[in-house]
């Protein structure tokens, strides 16, 4: 339920409601907007109804949240959530560029990629150390060694890193290194892991499950948020359809739908979304035009030698061109790409 306070409500009046909700064992989330304060009461709706809070002069109304996802919902928080990572913000008026190789293969490869994508304009470096692979015989990542390389390259370039966690036992390890912890498509409904991520105090990049509906995806975000971590960034990365020409079908309609349903930022991964470097520039531009808060693009200094996802990786040169295009698209929609100092 949400308790909408009258405009001009006093701090002590807000506290009075918060205390009453806490006394009956409800979770409380306070959202102070420019004009309105909204108190979210998390727990049994019947209890909130029975409290008769509307009788208080400083309470405007008490409303149920109609969606199955609560904390995630725009009913719960009208203003966009904006998270700070390094010196950029995600969810506001910036379009954030995350780029780097699919997998960390060696420190040289990672550094070359990082220097290249940074010079092109990317603010955040991506790279998997734990790789979910369909075949057990494929390269599965350098694991902790890869995380250490990411940390050293962050040290050298100043770029924050986003990297994937694959199970609940390594949440602690990965979050020690990562600035943004990535949940891959295959783990979107790994509920034990989502619960662990809910205990962290850093942004989680939650990829859409490869066959997940938008509602299932938002319910996964709710798992993380209900644990106390409200910093969830959604990532559309394509879904399974009957189409086989592209690796997945990039559902760009998810961007405006998610923006309508939630206050959380959403970024788009056109690399996994299409499976071919050829389609990445167009889908990146389309993602920004659709209102995405950023894109995550696979870039490899030598895609032909990549141990993972070379076919969908852009060269540094191609990525540089995409960045120039995205600057122009962002500007059309009143957004900008924050310049990084190289
Ligand atoms: C990735 O980004 O490295 C990745 C494995 O993506 P996805 O989970 O979307 O397949
Ligand atoms: Mn990949």
C-alpha cells in the first residue's frame, strides 16, 4: 500500500505514520519527491487498511499498489531512480555506455579493450570472469583471476567495472571487485542468488531472462529490492522467438513499457540481442531513441581471436563510430553522453 501525504506535510507527521506502520510490523519505504512524500508500506494490505490512516489530516490518501511488483512499481515511486556509478549517473539525463569484451581473456586483452572503449567515450568497462556457457567444453572464464585483472585495469584506467555473478556462493567474491554486479539472463530467476544480491549496497544489472515476460523480470527485480537493495538497473538483451536469423529477438518495446511500469533505469544490450556485430550499431541507436538509459556493447580489440562471442563483438574502431552516432541520437531526446577524460 502507499500512503500519499498532503503537500507541505511536517517531518514529525511523516515520522508519526512511519512509527505506526513499524509498530505493526510493516516494512516502510519513504519516498520524498519534490512536491509529495509517499510512504510505502510493505506487508499485509489488510493491516494497513485497518489502521484508518486516512483519518489523519496530513494523509491525503491510502492506495493499494495494483501491480504484483511493489517496490519496483511507478505507483510506489513516481520519480525515476538515478544511481551513481563512478562519475556518471544512470537513470537521469545521461546515456551511459558500458563496453568491453564478452570475457576477460588476459590482462593485455582487457587493458587494450578498456583503453580503446574509454577513448571512444565509454564510461563503464564490461567483462565476464565467470562465464555461463551452453557447452561445458567452452571457455568458462578466468574466475577470480579474471576479477583481479578487472580490478587492476580499473586501477589503470579509472573505469568502473560491471561483471557477472553466477551463483549465490560467489556473490561476496564478485561484489568485492565489481562496481555493478551483473545477473545474466540464465540466472534471472535464481531466487536464492537474487536474495543474496538484495543484501548488497551496490547496483545490480539485472538482465531479462531469455524467455521471461516483462512481469517475471520485474518480479525478479522485486526480489532484490525486497531484500533492501534498491539499486536495480534492468537490461533488455533479447528474448527467444521463432526467429533464427538473429541470435535473439531484441525486444525494444520493453524499454517504453518498463519506463511506464517502473522507476528503475533500463539499458539495452544489442550484442546478445542480435548476435552479430552487423546489427549492433542500428539497434544501439534504436535503443537510445526508445528511451534507454544506456547500452552495453561487446567490444574486442581482435574479435576474430575472441574466446567468446567474437561474431557479435565490435572492433574498437566500429565502437568509436557507434559512440559518435549515439551522441547525436541522445541529443535529439535531450540527453547527453558524459565525456570521459582519457
Ligand atoms: C554477458 O553479458 O556476458 C552475457 C553472458 O549475457 P547474457 O546473460 O545476456 O547472455
Ligand atoms: Mn557475450
